[in-house]
């Protein structure tokens, strides 16, 4: 059953990050090819999983007064690891340590001020 995304919650530590309108969780496992000569499955490739990780972006409206966005900005400029919790539906939670690798503020004369944070996971993910 499909769920609406409006109930998503993003936290830095215990602080909610407001005004974020888009997040994706593209978890990825690297695969190492192990293909060898084979008489049982000729002409096919085989792989083993190696390292798991994720790089994602949080984007939305820039809100200089929001404590959550301020925490992300502070982590970027302070080169600090942050604890993030992302709940796409307000129920299922994914928690992990992360680095803020990019912090982008876009101001367009004919529009609103937008923000984007590039996040790289550091370590494993806790699911709840």
C-alpha cells in the first residue's frame, strides 16, 4: 500500500529539521565480480557483496532560524560527524552517523531561497 510522504521526519540528534521537502535513502552495496570459468553456468557472471554505504541529499526551503538546519550548517562548517534519523513515513526510522559533504544555498530573484545538504553515511544503519 502506498503512503503519503508528508509525515516524513528528519532529525539531527533529537532536533527536528524543518522545511526539508525532499529526501531519498539510496542504500547501496558494492558488488565485486567473481566470475570464473564454469561448466555449470557458462556465459554468466557472479558477484559477492562487499561494502555498504549511502550518499543522499536533503533539500527544501532555507530556514536560517530553524535549529535543525542550523545544526546541519554547524556540522558542515565545523567538519563534525552528525547523528541523523530519517523517517520517510513518520514511523519506520533509519538512524546513522553522517558527514555533511556539501551545503548549498540557492537564491533566485524570481523565487524562494532553497537549501541542499549532501550527506554521506559513516558506518552502519540502525533500523527501527
